[in-house]
C-alpha cells in the first residue's frame, strides 16, 4: 500500500509538474506576444493608453461639455442597492433623473407589424406634424397646449418649456472643443449617460426645426439644424465606437430636418451654401479611426482587468458581487493561463490596428466597408489564443456599414445643396453633376461605394434622381428597400414625391 501511494504521489507530482510547466510556457509566450505588440504600436506612434489618445482637457470656457446643464454628470460613485446589486449614486443629487426629464420625448406610435400600411412618413424622413403635436398633448412631460388646429404652432408652444436648455446649448455651440468627464479608468463599468441625452436633444431640435419651417421661421430652423450637427460632434468627441454610432444617428436627424425643408422648398440659395459647407466638413473617416483606436485601448484595458481581477469581471457579467463567487466566469478565468489572455489581447490589438491602417491608407472618400478586411479573415477558427477576442471584437461589417451610410448621406446632402444653388442661379437643373464643378463643387462627386461618379438624372418635371449604389456596389436604378428593416438596394436621396419602396436618411 505504501509503495502504491508512493508511486501515485510520483505520478501526481509529474502531472502537476507538466501542468505547471505548460502554464509557465504559455504565460511566457503570452507575455512575449503582448510585449511585442506594444513595441510595434509604440514604433508606429499609436496611442497605448487613454491619456495618449486624448489631448489635454480644454479650458472650461472652450469646452462645450462644461456648461451648467451637464454639471455633476460624471460625479458618481458605486454603491450597493437594496437588492445587494451594484448601482451608481450621483453626488449632489439625481443628475441623471433631471436630464432624463428634460430630454424625454413623447412616445411615438407603435407599429402593428410588417403588414401595417406604409405611409409617406414611414417611407421618407418626413415628420408628421399633426401626429407629433398629438403626442405632445398626450405627454405629461410637457405643458398641456390646447389644439389650435395648427400643429406647428402647438409643437413650438410645447417646446417653449425647453427654450432655456436649447439656448444654453446654442450659446455653448461656438466653443471649439468638447470633453465630457467620462471615467475611462472604470473600463467596462464606465457610464456614458450623455449620449442618450444628446440624441434626445437632437430629436427635439429636429422637431422644432420642422415646426419652425412650417411656421415661416426659416432662419431659426436653419440654426436648429446647425445645432443638431454640433450635438453630433459632441457625441463623437469620445473615442469609442458607441459614441461614433450615436454621432451618426444624430447626423441623420440633421439631414432629415434639412430634407424636409428641401422637400417643402423652404431654403434659400444662401441656406444651401451654408448647409453645403457644414455637411462637407463632416469627417466620417477620421471619426471611425479615432473610435477604432479607442476600442483597441478599451479592449486592452479589458484584458488587463480579466488578468488582474477575474472576480470583478464576473461581477460585471452577473451584475452581482463576484468577490464571493466560487464558480462561473471567475473560476474559469482563474484556471485560464494568463498567457492565453495576453495572446487574445495581442490578437485584438493587431486586428483593430490593422483596420485603422487600412482606413488611413484607403483613397479619400472611399467607403470603409469597401476597403476594410473582414473579421473572419483575420481570426480564422477558434483557438485558445483568440477565443475571447472573437467574442469581444465588434461586428465591424455592421459598424463600417453605418459609417458608410453616414458618408454617403453627407455627400448626398452637400450635392443636393450644390444642385439647388445651380438651379437658383440658372433657373434649371444641371444636365450632369460635372456641370457643378468648379463653381458649386470642387469636382464632380464620386460614389464612395464603387469609385464611379455618383448617379444622377435630371427629370423633365423639375425633379432629379440622386443615389449611391450602396453596399453591394450594384446599380439598381436608385431602388430602396422593399420593406421596413430591409437593407436598401441603393442609397438614394429621397425625392419630394412618395415612392412605393422605402428611402430614409
């Protein structure tokens, strides 16, 4: 029996030695891979940590975010709620509640399903003022305004309760920089409450701009569109992907408000010139590069968290205190060689930096989804060296699609402005887009999705067709989507008349 015990002990010791040696080798290889990747990034001049990515904080007088409206927004601390789960508590009062009340919009109509008849307001960016006014009257978050029979006037009366907020945003819009106090050091637990409120403020301004147009106040409407674009810049000031996506959504609000003024022929040639300059200045490519760099740093910090504090990671996943956990993600991560996590860290960094390089090297004006490599090509099959990064890595194809939609949207707006300036001066539409250069455009616009001239056709009835070939690169004569939620075949500038397919901005 003693001999058996001794032999079993030797065997167990041998197994443990082999396992320990395997851990040591994998940890060394992982540390080496991550060290090599950091050296490569440093050689390329790429930022490694958050302070490297962002410039020094601007002076309050130059900072759009440093206004009383947002005061205390990021002054919170983690606490445990009555149910024992972690939550945030704001110092000095419920800042988030105050902003939620300010920016909460009346609920919109609910869709009854895919067979619900498609009205023009669902086929285009058109805002139904009568429906919107009814929503405001049914909301308890806005003053009750009697139905005057003029929806635009009623909407403006309801939104008068937010005038001080809009005036504060407008007064700050001339500040050259924007930096919200996002606590990047909190990593996955960092809060971004400002994004939802900026988007809601953009929606309110879109509604007010359209109502101003209907009420005959074109100048005020144009100022609201410009302010929406400033909110988009503010949302995109944080170098992370979610901020970029919110920025694109707010830009679409500005484009939709502009479109409705164009549809109703409210803008002047001077308005078109100002809008053209503003939309031409939108730099989707640089926004995407900054967001991808931030996502790379975020991913690296996230991996550091997994290695240093797997219990905290488990708490993030479960929403509970993971320090007492004896199983689940915390235990699994404790048993995972840190070298595997470092290998994932290096793989994630190499992939996103590769996408950044491609975006930097791509021809100006080309779509990211046309030039960027795919996730599948880079990662191949699952291995211990990429099993986490495959779950962490964003679906870049979807992100690049949204970025390209924004790129094309801004191009369609600026080209439409040039067309209308040409029409105002000559009395007719240009025969081709080449007629716009060099007086109204520097050169004839190129479709970012295939590198060919943007599609355009002047019609005899005074309308025109203007579109990009979209994601598939195939010219479908400007066809939109056949139903809600479906991808349009081409990305077209919505016309003034209703269509049987769906074109939205």
